[in-house]
């Protein structure tokens, strides 16, 4: 029996993309970000593919993600950075997961966890250089550095990284880019003068890895680019490669199979609210994916899919589990494949095409594909 919907993930594409990013990093290490279940692609298979492609480290947001990877016997260096007070830092320290701190409180809490774990915590100090999320402001940075050096002198932590994150690297020429580069350079200088000897200094996300050489430092942290989606879709590849994707290849192709095809007459209302009405006798096909699976309801009468050799616009309201397409007089049958988005090789829409139509980013398109859509892996270890 055929599966009604599948997210096909090309692991070879992920390894290829990491290779492209390593080339762009020009000697800097590559940490591939695999948070949010590998941007919807599957955290464990993606981690293996990233490492196979030459990544030397992995990055996750939550402690749960870090521990999931460790339980899967993935022992590569790993950074975790998003948590609140009272979390089980001792488990991460015991599992040799690098932790981030951007406040005195977090430095002290991680140092206490290291005592409980019976080993030294590996710590990256995060500076807020202008994004205004995590990290110490320039005013607070000296006290965070001092707290970390005290904990280091006591043997509880070792400061192995200095880092920050960029706000507008995906907008080439934005004035915040130069400002953040300067603030980060100042933060690194202050920390190193105080006695910090980091293994790595890191600032560059996907966009900065691809377009801002001075942001690359010792390590780059690509996320979306590792999955083959451009962080700067409006920016042509500076190395002369065709298109706007910097030589990256989208890794996910989302497909479904029609569960019904039927002829209806003119003036037939389609789906909830009859937001689409047929103009003539036509054939409708029902695709068993909906907003519970991550298909945006805002894509009603807007998003296109590939079916019967052409792009077809969603006809009517996207429902929780399904949507309808109108194929006119073209022949379709139950069981026929529909490609919702993919790399575009056959003319199908891409995740970026969907993002452009919805006024969002490709990150949202791929990460929202729900857990009830099975993933199928090709081209590498799964």
C-alpha cells in the first residue's frame, strides 16, 4: 500500500552542501546547526550526513536535542545554547556537550553543574552584539568574562569559545553588519586581554558564511544553507555560479498521492467556505496533506504544486488534513504522485517559491512539516 505523503530527504545533498560551505569558510571549522529536528529533515540522519560532508561540530538549541544526539552515539563536538534556569546542565556536562553562557548567573549555574557531574564544563561565552536576544551586552560583558575566569581558575569550567549571532547578515550592506563586527571584535579583545584563550571564536551564520568573509573567524555555524536553501534568496551567488542558491542543493522533496479524482460541473464550490468555484466542467484531485501536516492555510488559492506534468494552484481552503487541486481536462487518477515542493528539477515549486508567495522564509516552510509525514532518506546513512 502506498504512503499518502512522504518528505524525501536527500542526505547526499546535505553532505554536498556542507562541502560547499567548507569551501566558503576558507579554513574555518564548520558547525552545522541541526536544531528543530534538523530543520524538519530529521536530526539524527542529518547529523550523520553533515559529519560525513566534513562538518567538525554540531549545534543544537535545547538540552533535549543534545542528549538525543548523544543517545544516538553521535559523539562529535556539540554546542547547546538555549535554556532557562534549573535545567539539567550536569547531564550535558557529563555527556561532553559544550554549553553557552551570556550572564553571570548562567556561568555560576553551569559551574555548579560541573561540580555535580564531576568533570569540567566546556563553556562558550556569548556576547550580545546587536541582536538583543541571548548574550551579554557590552556593559555586562566584563562581569561575565570575570565570572567565567573565576570558575575556570577553580577547575569547574574551561572557556573554549567566544561567540555572538548576527541580526541582518541576510541583508547585504545593512549597517548593523559593520556594527556587530566591531562590537564582537571588541568583546573578543577584552576577553582575551583578561586571559581567555578560546579554541574558537564564532559569529557567522549561513548568510555570513556565504557573503561576509570577515565574520568567519575560526568557526562558522550554517543552518538553513546546509539543507540547500539560500539564506539570501534575492542575492546572486558571488562566485558566479548560476542562480541564487550559491551552488547549494535543496535536500527535501515533499510528495503526496491523490486519494481521489473526480469530474465536477461548472459552478461547483470547493472546500470550506467555497473560496474557490469551478468555472467549467473540470477534474478535481484531493491531496491528503493539510495544515496539521504543515501546509500553510494561508496557501489557500495561492500555493502551487506539481501534478500531471504541470504546476497546479491549490483550489479552495487548505483543510486540516487535505486540500484540492483543479487540473482541468488533464487526466489524473487516485494514487498519482503530487510534488508539493522540491529542488525544482522537474518544474515543481521549491520551498523558496512557497515562501515568496506567503511572504515568509524557506526555513518556516521546511521546519513546519509535521511528524505524521514520514521521512524517507536517500543518498547516505540514515
